[in-house]
C-alpha cells in the first residue's frame, strides 16, 4: 500500500511507503495536532505517540546535491509552534511545521552521506496510538537520541472483556461443496522446538496446536477434509510437513504461528500473513488476514507479506503462513492467553480459508 504522488511533477521524486493499517479511521480535523510525542532513538527508530485512531501519511524523498534523504509524516490537526531542531551525527535536523491548514508535518532530514534502504521503510502501528518506523540502512548509534514529549504517557491500554465465544456461529461460515476440498493445517514448531517463548513463559507451540485443531474442526463441519501435519505435541522437521502436504494433493496449505521480536520488545504487536508466490497464494493469505483483523479489530495490521519460509515455498499447492500475534507483545500476549481469543482466531482463519475456496477453486 504505497502513497504515490508521482503524478504531480513537483513531487516526482517522492516515493511513499506503507503507512497505517486499515483498522485506523480518519478523525475529523482538530485545531490541536494529533502528534502528542515523538522520539528518534540512537538505534535508528522513529517512535510516535498520537491521538487514538489517527490516520497518518508518510513519505520518503531521495537526496539531492544540497540536501540529504528525508522522511516526513503528516498528521491531522495544526501544530501550535512550528520549529526546527538541530540534529547530531548522521541526523542533520528535525522540522515540525504546518504544510497546510489543519495539518502537522514532522520531517527527518539526514546528512547527504546517509543512504537509507528506502524500499524497506515501514511505518507500523504497534497499538491504537503508538507507531514505529525503523530507518533500515542507517548505522546504529550514529547519532544521539532526540525526542519531545513522553512516548509512553497516556498510551492506550486495551481491555478484552467483550470477547465472547458465543459470537462464533458455525452457520455464518461460508458454504462450499461438501467433500470437494482438502486443506492441510500445519501447527508450527512442536516437541523439542517450542518456537517463540514470550511473556511469563507463553509458548508458541501450545497456542498454535490448539488453534490449528480448532481450525480443522471448523472446516470439517463445513465439509472440508483436513489434514494436520501434527495433532499432538511432538518434534517435526520442516521437510516432513512439506512431504505430507504435497502427497495429500490438497487445495491449500496453511501454517499457523505466533510471532516474537528479537529482544522481546513488549511494544511490538499485531497480525500478519505471508505467502510465497502466485495469485492464489496471495489470495489465500489476503482472505485470512482480512478475517483475523475483523475478529480482532484492536490489533495492528502488519499486512500481507511475501516471504521465503520453507513450508510455503516448498509446498506444491497455494500456501499461507499466518502469525496470530506476538507472544512477546504486551497486548498480544494478554490476548493469546485467553481461550476465547484463540477460538476467535481459529474461527477467523477457517472463515478466511473458506472464503478463498469459494472464489478461487
């Protein structure tokens, strides 16, 4: 999802990058800026705190003879005090201004010697009012941290009391011809490989095995034959999973996982789904991602992404790998511990698979 302004000649150098997830809605313009706090950390990350529900627009501009590469982000609401903050090291300066009525703009300008990997820039929502952008290609500790305001102050704390298992009505799942389809469900990791281990010992393998069995049950109830690569806690290498799937001549393969971050960062949360190649693989991943976001609208949307994960690269049928939350994330870990949430994720994945089967085969 790129914001492309190249149709206007004066913006011909601009290349937009992924901004916010679809779960965030645009707020009416207010006189006060939606930008509440920001921090440019020495490890090369820009962190933002905004009003809850804010929609952001983010852009990159390549360097010129006299200016270095720039990244800027536009926020709804007007800034009361435009200002320029002198940078240090590889950061030339930070500018906060009012590009037009009802807008605030935060600009990060680097020295001409800095070369970012702009195609990998992603502004990701980590909660309803927190965002992070990692400057890929920027040498870590090449400048001292610069910030204004408290990033953590007034951050949204989510509550999940409204999660109810009775919301899951099997009759609302899409109908497909009984006995026509076969789907392989792959619970990630297992046995001696527990996968990610998160907050308070929350283990990926325990979560994904339960969810995978539930997905299989929902699909079976709709007349879809399912095959689990493992149906109990055991060690299983990647190749046997692929071999079992390819020998089954299934219509789809879905691998189910829970995510984690290096360093076990509690501020990173969200849902994402991967595919390797082909329109059908993308369609399968897209349908699953859409449904898990519908059933968990408070979760940040980390998107549908292409990846070379072995189990989706080596399987012969359309394949997707879904990450149902971060066991290391403060918000996701709380959700993943709840059986009602795990059931909702199971129902959502099954619905995404059924939607895919009903239109793609």
